[in-house]
C-alpha cells in the first residue's frame, strides 16, 4: 500500500484548481501570514477589515486572483480569540490546512471525486462557519477533505452520501459576516483519521500536538500541485 503522501501526489500530474479561476497557477500568489512576516508588524490581522485590506493590496500589486498559503504556519491571526489562546503556553496558533483568500461568492471546486461525509454551520466566532467534509477513496485508502468558510447557501440541497465529481461546484465562499470573523477565504484541509467528528475538525493546533496533526493532516499541496 502506498504511503499517503505518495498516493496524494499520484492522484494528479499537474495543478488542480480548487477555486473557479482561470485554472492556472498564474492566478495564485503565495501569502505569508506567519509570525515571522515583518510586514505584519504594522497590520492587525486579527481585525477582519485590516486583514482583508492587506490581502487585497497583495492581490492587486501582483495582478492575482487568489492568495494562498498557511500549511503548518504559526500565526497571530487567532491571538484575540479566547477559543484559541486562553493560555499562552498552550495557544492554538499553528494552521493545519491551506487558506485560499479570494472574493466572497467565488465558486469552490471539488479537486477529486468524493461523497459528503458530513456538513455543519459552525457559527461560532473564529470557527469555520458553513463547512462541508467529503470522503474520498483512492486505491482502497480512505481520507477526507474539509471546506470551511463557505456561504450558507452551500449547505442547501446537501445530504450525507451526496456525490461530487472532480471539477464540480461544492459551494461558494462566504462573506466575513457568514464565516464568523474572517476575510473571505476557503480553508481547505486533508484529514486521514477523522475520528468521530461530523461537519467539523480542528484546523489549528498547539505546538505540543503538532506531530500528531501534521501526520494526520498532510500538506494539501501534495494533491493540488500549486507550486
């Protein structure tokens, strides 16, 4: 049986678009929201408007449509949310998926065939908002993909077991009001063992839990081949 990383890499031979753009990596620009980015010293990324303005400036300066990044990135984005940082020594600030920052209403595209495992509107400030999780089976290996920060309408006419083929529209990106406090973006995360979670799964972890989550949530770029 293939190692999961090699299996993910083998699913596609080139770039896989996850948003309805021009289907080219030319539309994508890497975004650094880490604690080591000196540019963010004068930007309050915990403020939705300031964060969105910063990202929009980068998109316009590079003539890009989508800003992406964040896998295993240590961030200050969650610093003012008590759900993430009740105690400094156990703060959850390491991001486990890849974020795709784009305009609200942008269509989200299934990167491979899958069926709906679960869905939920995680309507707590700092959470995912409307969320869909798909189950995939490739070469007898099961794994899951999570799509967070969707528009509420993305949960219309959905049911467990609903099939999505590669390239079909899963939903659209929600506004900041809908995705509970963030600038419009898609949180995309791969999960090997989803345990008992339904419509939700941790998207940020503490440094003490990093080894487990890094193994259970492989790099989405193995599947998407953005770089």
